[in-house]
C-alpha cells in the first residue's frame, strides 16, 4: 500500500492506492496533493474544491502543492458545496493591498463570499487604531486596554463610505453589473421594458450600498471608544428597505405594456421584478433578526459591521442574479417581437430561423459561468469536455478536455459536454447550422449538454439550442453569463 485515504469522520476507506496505482497516478497527474484531489474527483468524490486532505496523526490540512511521499495515510473531509469565484477572490486580494482603513481587515478566503472577520489575535501585532482591532474591541473579543477619546485616530484617516464601498465591492469590466443586461446588447436596451429594468436594477445597487454604509458608519463611530447604538443601524436599514419598496412601486406603475407579457415560463418582466424585490426584502428581514439578536445578547452599542457587510454582499450577489434573470426575460421578449414582426412582413430572416423559444427556467446559481459548470459537475460527479474550447473555464476545471472534433454520440465518454464556449465568431446562419449538427450528434448520448453565449448577439446559437429543446420537448435552463443546459 502506497497511499491510504480515509474519511475523517467515520474512518472508513475512501480509496487505497497500491504501489502500481500510485505510480500510475504520478505518471498521469503528478505526485502532489492537488493531483490526488483531481484523481479523487474523477473517481466520483466531487469537485476538488470541496476536498480537504489532513495528516492522519496531526489532523492538519495538507496544502495542494505538498508532495506525496509514500507510504502515507491521509484523512479526507468533503465540504458543503460553495464554488470558488476567481473574480471575487481577485477583487478582495486587490482590496487587501490597499493601505486604507476600510480594507485593513480583509482576509482572502476562496470559500467565503465576503470579508472574513477573523479572530482578534490575528490583529494583535497591528496598531491599536487599526479598524479591525477597533471592531473586535467594540464587540468585546479583544483584550486591548481602553483608550481615551482624545487618543482615538482622527476621523479624516478613514475613507468615506462611498470610497470604501467602491474599494471593497469593485465592479469587474466583464460583469453584468457593468453591462446593465447581458453583455450590453443594444437590442435589449431598445425594448420598452428595459426602462423599468434599468431603473430598478439601479435601485437594488443603491440599496446594497446603503446597507454597507449603515454598518460602515457605525464602525467609524467606534474609533471614539464607543460605537453608535445598534438601534440606529436598524433604523437605517429599515429606512433603506422602505425606500426600495417605494421605488419599486413607482416604477412598476410606470412600466410599459411589454413588461406585462408572459415569457415562455420565465413569467413577465414585472413578475421577475416583483420576485426580486421579495428576495431582497427577505434578506433584509433575516439580517435585521440577526442584528436584533445581537442587540439582545450583547450590548446596545456593540458593533454589527460584519452583519451589515454580509447583507451587502448577499444583495450584490442578488443584483447580479436579478440582472441576468432580466437579461433572459428581455431576450425572450425580443424574440417574441421579432417573430411578430416577421409574421407581419416587417422583418426578414433565413427560413431556418424560426424565432420560437421553448419553455425556459432561470436557475439562481451565483455568480459566474464557472459556478454554473461546477454545480453541474456536482450533480454528475464526472468529467467534462468542451468542443471549440472554453478558455475562461480552464483554470477552474483542470481536467477539462478540449475537443477539436466532436465524436459521435456512442463514443462520448464524458459526463458533461460544453458547446459554444469558444471558437471563432460566425455569421448567424453558420452558427445555427454548426450548433444544430453538434446537438444532433449528442442527442443519444448520456452526457449533460451545456453551453455559453445564450445572448441576443448570438442569434444562431439561441435558435439552434431553442429548436433542439422544442423538438426534444424539454425545458431549457438558463443561468448567469449566458449559460444554458438541458
């Protein structure tokens, strides 16, 4: 026995590698912990991002770059699924490098969607006015001596809440938060319903920033040795929620008639907006309950900055989901209008393009394309291949196989096949014919078919995927970044 992997909780075997099997692993993938995780992933134990390997005796985690020297016994833990987010990790890592009072307390963690408020001892070597030492002191978790108000740091050393918000939550250039909807297609912005979508998306963004500001301003007040009282934060959050509701009501009353059209199972644009308001207010209510509990169990002037920041992060994620849900609803509305125009003789297109959509369903998987693919691998638990490439997925799927030629259905050995995620730009009819052929060749395969670029700018792809779903009588699932799957 060269390598023995056990479940940490039960002690039962996960896998035992003989000398020959370990040598084959080394030759194929390497002799690191990362290579072992990849092997376990392809043996059906889930994404490598969920796997943690510990020394059997010391119970300490072994890093991915550690070299395996047999004989070795390891224990494995499988974490609850929360896929990594490369863009968000980079955002927070960049924020950590900024010498700013608003960001000194950030810690990079690929498995946490937001700032990580770590132990007070993590900041013991910092200056006493360092913001996270103030936060811990305000919550009674640090053993710092009390300080006089005149010794407190000057308020001008703190960034404003607007500056802190932009630093902690920057908007990536390729994000839907930057493009408004989809990837910024003018076709979507020309629709009447896009007006209400644009303004209420902006209202959701403002709501998240107001939530962050309420907690940040309380944290700033803690520099004087006594935080402003928690009820004041609750009042600010409640006021922001009331403003959100009023804004929603005003703009929905002014929405154009096309915002009421039912769209292939997605509901109408109005339905989507009402549902998104409900979700945002539910997040607010949940956070207010947590803050109320903190006020009861701590003191009136405890600091709740961590709670408000978690809520702001959840609302930012919800805004991204909202914009993509609206993007697909607007695309469906655009397709409906194109079909109406062609039937009335006002629009010409090749006869192969029917402008019919199947039943559609939007999946709330946040927040980028690789999150959606990783969620699919969680269900199928196997290998993935991409015809034409998928450059932005390669980092998150080291085992991704790039296919230059799509094999016949009987020879597809992968659990997930990605289409339309790479390759050259094509004319709509060329794109349509190519995707139709690929989908037909995969029709009898057991692989889950997924893809990218279900966007108004890719007319041929949208038509090919839609016609295939209609013929197969299946619902087409849609997700963030224009992802689709059957």
